[in-house]
C-alpha cells in the first residue's frame, strides 16, 4: 500500500494511547502539539502527490488566511500579551488542520492496517480502565472518548453484520462507566442511529431535521442533570463558573464588535496561562474556578468564540455547514452515520469541555476527515477493480473457421 496509509496507520496507533488514554502521564503533555505539527508538515510535503485529494486545499488555505488575519488583529488590539496570541494559535490551528489534512491525505488502509488500528484503540481503552480507578474520580472522561471513537472505527472497518453491530454497541456501552452526563447523550444518539437508521437520509429534508431534533432531545434528556445545572436553574447563579463564562461571552461579543476581543483573551488555555485582563474587567476573578490559572477558564469551548466576535461565529457556522453538507453526500451508510456522529460528539462535548481545541478531539476530527473521502475512495476502488479484473477471452476467428470446415 502507499506510503500515506503507512504513515497514517502509525500516526493513528500512536495517537490514541498518548493523546487520550495516558495524556496526563509525564512525558505525554505536548505529544498532541508535536503530532499536529508532524501531520501539517507531512501534508504539505505530499502536496501534489497522486494519492492525495487536492479538493480541500483551497478551503484549507482560506482558513489559514482567516487565522492570519485574527493573529494580526489580536496583536493590534493588545487586550492580552502577545505571548497569549501565539500560545492560542497552537490550539486554534489544530482541529481545523486535522480535518483538512486527513481529508487531503486521503489514507486508504489495507485490511491488515485497519486491524492494527482497531487493536491499538481496544488495547488503549482496556489499559486505561485497568490502570485507573474509574468510579468516583475525575480521571474518567477518557473512557467515554476512547469508547465512542473505538466503536465508530469498529463500525466502519468491519462487515455490516448483526454480530458486528452488537459489538459496536457493546464497545460504546463501555464508555458509560465514565459517568459523564454528556456521554450518556452521545451514547443514546449513537445507539439510536445504529438501530433505527436503515438507510441514509437527506439532511436537508424536513423529515431529517425532525429526526435530528428528536436526537438532540434524547441527548438532553439523558444528560439533563448537568444541562439543567448549567443552562436552566443554574444559569442565574453567579457563583458557577460555566454559566458565568457563557453570560460574559455574550457581553464581550457586543463590547468588541464585530471581530471579538482577540486570540488568547477569553475561554482558552492561553487566557489562563497568561491570565487575561478580561476576567477582572468583567468580575470573573471572584468566581471560584475562574481565578488565575484555574481549570474552569478553558473548560468549555463555546464561550471562547467571543474572542472572534460575531464574524468569527458566522465563519464557524459556515465551516460546519460545509462539513455537514459533505457528509450528506456520503453514499455508504456506515461512513454517513460515523461522520454525522463525530460532528455531534464534538458539538455536545464543547458545552462543558474543550476537546475541540485539545488533543482529545483529534480522534473525532480524523474520523470526519476520513468519512468525507468515502465517496472518492469507493470510486477509486471500483476503478481499480475494473482495471485488474480479468478480461473474458473471446473465441478466435480462426477457431470459428476451423469448426465450420469440420462441419
């Protein structure tokens, strides 16, 4: 198989244990940053290669230009120190680049490579459960992310039989021991899609929109306790960090209209490491969990969109609309479900987590990138099958003449 698939197989095998399962262990802290740089560099190295998908280069360059604009804008605004801008750049470039680079590289795996990738995920999941006291601790989130990614990968890389369908559900169910309410919602939606979606649906139809709304309701019901705590009864509590981040983000959007407060200023790890002046400005430095270098500063993604203003929010929506429309074109029901589910997981995770900007979200991003190549790879497989299939041998003219003579 080509060098790209070999590279990506190794990349995949290294990613799950180092960036999710044992990310908090000594020596693994910056692995996700290193792996992001490696993937971007390798993608540019392979630019123009015959095995790559050149379709997304234009969109990727557009993203890089927009990001460059916000870097200049942030440095000019000087809301926070310049170092915070460069620190935030490392995180902001990651998820988009992982999706685009996977889409561009278009790895086409052999059956053997698929098995190696699956086993690396299963071993990572089992090793994490074995080495960590799961119940009653705060170190259980990786179980859910490992389980759902493993289940989705198993689903697209195995035959569509009832046995494999049940094994997919079993693997996803293991993640319930994470005891994370948002994972309850992810699990419920994934199982519903697996059991009740017999054929792909047109996501632009009213029927599909109604079904998606129903799935969102299911997710909210399964994770109601936390949803209520952050967005309903707890939203008016000025002592709870996450609701205060959401409410303050809305104020920042208007105070720094239309491009936001700039990178490294609000809701990100950079704004925590280089404690942003916006926290004391809006009185958040008195809220537990939002003091200097506190973890809840970057514990949910959506408030950080205030950094990019209304313009950034519109661009973010356009980006995801294009991803969903691309997924809507997928013919294979397995890749369709997984692509849709990976987008949904990222959407629900970011209400109370920052996986999108951290190494933990890279798995979902890679799955999205691979799913968007499903149609192209199907066409390539069909072309190769026709090229290598034996041509039926026709009887020669001489043989026909000889037979006629004998007769």
